C-alpha cells in the first residue's frame, strides 16, 4: 500500500461523509500536513497520511507538536484501516460536536 493510495482513499472517504479534503502545501513552511479536512460537523482537521512502516520527518513532528500545542485537530493516519477508524468519529450516532 502506497502513501498515494492511502491519500486517495482518505479523500474518497471524506467526500462520502459530506466533507472536503483539500491538498495543503505551504510555500513558506515545510512539514505541514498533507490535507485539511473540512467536515460537515464544522471541524477542520490537519491530516498527515503515511504508508505503513513510513516515518514522520523532523519537520512533520514539529508541525504535529505545534498543532497539539495550539489545540488544533490533527491526525496522522498510516493505513486504510486508520482512515476508517478516523472516519467513525463522524458517523457515530449521538456524537457531540
């Protein structure tokens, strides 16, 4: 399974949930997440997608820490199964926003 395949699967799943998964590239900072997912419940997520056995670069680790520090929604997903698990939060009945 390649990172590209996982990313395409993520985009498809987000769209099926009624959200948008924008490709994110910063011209001034390396290490930012691959996608910004805007979900129908109003949440925006910074999502890094990796293949199984992949690794975060030092700059990606710093970005993840910055997102945690500023209380942003951030996820790093390593497989289609991780994507499916992440998507469950948007399909659970009675979930609080």
